[in-house]
C-alpha cells in the first residue's frame, strides 16, 4: 500500500459584515437561542483543513448543537478568518477543541510514547516544514497517542486566544472518538470511511482499533481502490461485511454509486448519538460533518 501512516493490529442568514474577507461561506446555520455574547455557556469545535474550516457550537448544559458553519479559505487563513469572524476570537468559552486534518500523523501505543519525541516519531514518514510544529494527543480509552503536524500559526492562535480552554488534536482523533461512541456493545468488526476535502480516512474497529489511515484521492475510483485494498489486507469481505460512510458525498454522487457497485453492505452513517441538534441542522444530511460534531466526545 503506497504511503501508509499507520498499520498496526492490537442556513440561517447573517449580516454581510460578519462574513470574513477572503472566506467563502458554504454553510452558516445558527439556532436563534445561540448567544455569542455568553461564550461560557458553549463549547466551540473547529476542524481546520488546508482550504476549509468547519465549526460547530454546542450548548454545554443542554448538550445541544446550536451552530454549524463551513468556510472555504485561502491557505493558512485561519487566524485571518478568526480576526474578522464575529466570535472565533472571543475568549471565555466553556471548551474549545481544534482538530487539524492532513496525512502527517501517526498513532503509537501509549506506553511507547515519551513527551518530546513527537518530531522523531513523525520523521519516519514526514519531515516538519519550517512553518510546522509537532504535537500529540492521548486517547486514554484506546491506550494510544496520536502524534501529528500542525501549522505553527494555527497552534499559536489557539494557545494565545483560548489558553487552557483550547485543546489541539488531529482529525483522526475526533473520528475515532465519534466511531467509538457510535458503536454499541457487541458490534461486529467493521470498516468506517470518512471523506474529507480530497482526503479519505479509513478506520477498522473491532474489540480494539486495528487500522487507521488517511489517503489522498482525486477520483471515485481512488476511493474504491483504497477501500477494497484495506478490506483485503484486513480480511474483510466486500460481499458480507458492513461499511459505514460519512463525509463529503451525497446519495447520488459518483463516489457512492461506485462504492455500491463493489460493496453489498455499504450505508451512510448517522450523526453522533446522545446529543441534541437544533432544527436548523435539519437542512444538512446526517452523514455530513460527523468528524467536527464528534469533537464533542473527545
């Protein structure tokens, strides 16, 4: 398999002035009960990619999502967006969690990790750019540590703006937390897909995590190729084993149509369970934005 990062077994309308310069809002949904002037009542969840920023706001006491937004951005523009956005630079949130996407990550068993070794662990497959820094995030329930690269400007913005309330992690950590929360006791070993912006994340989870990797893709054929290849390597059967899909695709998309041609048990996943959602989010397919919503369970 080319370039694996891990293989181990164990709208509501808003004022034009609030739309940041240079950012294209793809989605802006806010419940009328959401009050950005009282950030201490809410959790702020952010998922930053090279050219996209997705964010969600949850009422901490009611465990209810009251905001969901999605922006196309120029490269590296998160701090610029925050400076012009009406609440991203607001301090005093109950919690802030920022996940960064990308292929520069690795998962290690927790006993093998020592703080300060992040750059050395990443060096096996990724050399940090001058504008990047290595960080880590621990998964206590899975006994794993996720080590990843992040733009220094993004890490500095989170630390400076949100201080101790801000937690930085990789998007695979959010996805793993969401999948683990979604699974019920006794669920069979299964493959999960999440399609991002030209990136495909694949997770195989049974009694424990067996596989997690991110691949770049340019076509529907690429998605099917990586999916079938991982199923073959992990001993999963395309005719029998269920595959759950979340992310940037629709029921009539070429990707989903091709997946259905090769997989008999493919289905779209649901939103994260055990939380509430504003009726404003009813306009969004339930399999969209699973990773950013799953930040609630990290």
